[in-house]
C-alpha cells in the first residue's frame, strides 16, 4: 500500500512539473515571437525591408509550424 501511495505522489508531482514546464515554454515562445515581429517592423521602418520582412514572415512561419507540430504530436499520442 505504501508503494502505491509513493507511485501516486510521484505521478502527481511529475504532472505538476510538466504543467509548469509547459506554462514557461508558452510564455518564452510568446516573448520570442513577439520580439521577432516587433523587430521586423522596426527593420522595415528604418529601411531594411528585406531583413524586416524576413523576420516577420519567419516568426509567423515558426508560429504556424509550432501549432502543426503540436497537433501532430498530440495526434500520435492518442
């Protein structure tokens, strides 16, 4: 019985840690993509069109690829 309780506590702890990790990951990715988009607009504004448009398109592409990747990963899990 004690062993089962330890296993349940371990699983609960791992679940909580996984949730915290996912929260931090989402916040970091949001900040990174937002910075890339703002940086792209700044580059376009100061006259560096190629770099600016590249940063904007690149960040949007990364966001879309991330969504597709997560959907595929969740589909494979099920």
